[in-house]
């Protein structure tokens, strides 16, 4: 459910684009991002920093798209978000000796230090590559193709990457003994 909740603005963006075009879709994505945070706030839930960052980026790039009537700004939004994630993951490890993947997942899985390092940098690399790929599609294909890629291609690549990470982590999972 959290995965679908996180995809809520993207799905609404996709539907609005197909029905009304990029500018209406951009406005819908901004509104959906505010609604997403508002829903969590009203329910007394903790709002992840990632949602706040995503909101800030969609407001900045979405507003620029709408005010300047230039769709290139909204096309940059995923790349900026991906590169921010890559920078935070990589930068925290390189400059502050802080492995953020370990901080997020240590309660769910136990890994040796080298595995945590590989996991952290593989996610940083994945996000960096996704940012580049988004720009490639945005600047070399029609907007309709980019919108389809944003939802289906991005989700498919994320799923494939998560499965790959699962296979990598599987060797560290110890089976529970049966009685």
C-alpha cells in the first residue's frame, strides 16, 4: 500500500497527461503531492523527509513549467530527485562515513560491513543512472514517450533493480530452524 501511496502523484500525472496534456498534468501532480502530505498530516502520521523533498522539487519545477509554459522543467524533476538521492547516499558514505542504507534497514536485515557498502553504493549508482536515463528519454523522445517511460519504464527498472538487490541479499539471510 505504501508503494501505491508513493506512486499516487505519478499515476495522477499520467492520467491527467493522457486526458488533458502536460500542463494540466503538472498542476495535478503538484496538487496530488500536497494532498498526499495533507492526508498523512491529518491522520497524524509521520511524513518522511523524502516526501517533503519530493514536494519541494515538484513545486519548484512544476511551477516553472506552468509559469514559463515550458515542459522541459517538469522533465528535469525526476532527474533532480534521482540525483539528489544518489548524492545523499554516496556523499554521506564518502564524506561522513554514514551508510544510510544501513540506517534504514539494519532492523530488518543483518549484513557484514562490505555488503552494506555495496548495497549503499549500488543504490546511489542506480539513482544516478536513472537520472541520466530520464534526461535521455526526455530530450530524445516525444513527451508522450517520456510520460510513459516515467511511469512504466521507471517502475519496471526499479522493480528489476529491487529483485537484483533481493538476490544479492538472499545469500545473507539465514533460514530459521524448524522444530
